[in-house]
C-alpha cells in the first residue's frame, strides 16, 4: 500500500512536470559534452555546498548516497521538491551580457518498506543544454569591399533521470544502498556559417543524440556514536558503460551532407565523504568525488576527469522551541568543480541557506528550504567566456506520519 501511494504521486507528477520543467539554461558552455551536469542534491545538500556522501539523517532525503535511505523513520513519509532561478553575467574580451534562467531541480519521496529498509523514488535532471548566440567578423577585404562571416550557435535539450533507490542497514551503524536510474532525453547542437558574399556557400553542422539508458549508483555508510557526538563516513561508486544509442554529426556544405557516427558513454565515478554531528544541532560535512570523463568522447571531442570537492555545515540553535528562528536550520557551504571536457571552465561556488520549519498543530517537521548561491566559472582557455551567477533556490521538504493506524477509544 505504501509503494502504491508513492507510485501514484510520482506518476501524476511526471504527467505535469514536462509542461513546466523547461531547463531554462542560458550558458554557452552547455554546447560541450552532455551540457551542464546536475547532481542529485536536494535543498538541504545544496545549501551545504552539495555535501551528502557522508550524511545520514532520518529527517531528510539524501540522494547523494543511497545508503542514507536506511535512516528513514518507520511511519515517516518524506516528499521533497525544489526549483531554482537566477541571473548569469557573461563577459568575454570586454563584451558583457546578462542572462536569466530557471530550472527544475528535483522531486523525491521516501518511506520505509520494513525495519532497516528504506525506499526513495525521484526525478532529477542529469544535464541541461541551452544557448543561442552568434558572432560576425571579417574574413578578407577586396576591391568590392569587406566580406564577413556570421557564425550562429544553438543548443537545446538535456537528459532527465528517474530513479528508484533502496537503503538497508544489515548491522548496527552500517548501511548500504543502490540507486537504479533510467536516463532519457535529447542532445541537439547546431552551428551555421553564413557569408556576406552570396557566392560563398554556407556551411552547417548538427550534433544530435536521442538517449535512453540506465545508471547504477552504489553506496555505503558507517556511523559511530560517542555520547552526543556522531561520526559518519561514506563512499559511493558508479560503474561506467557505453550507451547503446549513437551520436550523429551531420555536416552540410552546399547541400551535400556528410554523417559521422560516434559512441556516447556514462563514465565510472567514485566518491567519499565524512560528517560530524553534535547533539543533532551542529553538522559539518565534507565530500570529494571524481568522474572519469577522460574515458569518454562527445562527438569526437575528448572528455576530462571531473573532480568535485565541497564542505558544508548546518546549525540549529534549539531543537524543541516554538520560536521560528531559534528552530530554523542555518546552512552554508563551498565547492570546487572541474569541467568534464577539456575546453570547460573551473567552477567555484559559495552557498548560504536557511530551513524554516512549518509549525502548526499537525506538523512540526516539514521545512521550507531557501538558499542563495554564487558561482564563478573561470575559463581554462584564454579568451573564452567568464561566467558569474547568482541563484535563488526554493524547496519544500514535506515530512508527515502517513502510515500510522487510527485508534478508536
């Protein structure tokens, strides 16, 4: 019955989301690789710099390590949903512009199937692609004047991920888990060259891929309790594989098409994390992960290993109080991320956030998560675009005891 209720909610949401969940991206860097990669971080994890591999908490959904699902309470049903909006400032060689965007971040629900066994169902982006820009520059001068070429770059699409994950605690302090994901979507990039001299033929190039594949994430966590102190270590592993669907590069020169076919693949990934919690009020966490994109190729372009390091904290002044801001969860975090392709930028980010509890006679555990994030994307190739982004993320973590039985006196 628990699983049936959760599946109904997920299916109804999947019918609605495609209408409103456009990726809203406006970044030229999404024209490489899979686009802008997304993590499975919820509002809590994102506010803490994206940490979560070593975090084990019964009151939040932590999809960064499926072993954490074993922590969910017996009668608890968790529903977490979030979205982001923001503005990106782009600059290149003295040219500046701003781009607004909005993204759907995640939908997840979690509950316990039986003692020590938790289940999570979720929908998250895997990657987002969105850009449309052009440039015009002269190529030569002759007696008839100057000849220019206009290059237009357009990209749309991205990949989505639907996941079912389980977490099990076979021994006291030890938990293991796995996420099983279905990944689907379309990747589309288009480059068009047009010359002011009509006698010069135009050239167009399309990069296309329709992707349907799977993904598996494995995780483990171990907790040690010493009085009011709790130490947690965690590790994750994702085996890589080649995607059955092919990527196509179609080049058109003067109405003549040439097609090239290449493979796409999901790389292997490794992660490790630790956290320290005092009195259930202060949590400090740190993560490191590496994805082996150097073993992959994107339409013939070579990938690069993607490294990510993050640190974050959460502080709750008082656990049991009716004062809103004394019971609120204050969060902050930092992260550093390298690109998954060689031309990509290095990313530095800082986040602050707050979790405001919903306190009424029926509910004291649900939380509205609000966070602000600053991201600086610094190019590794001279002359490329620098991005500075400010993002506002809003999410609702709904925590209810749905599965208890009513008692008649």
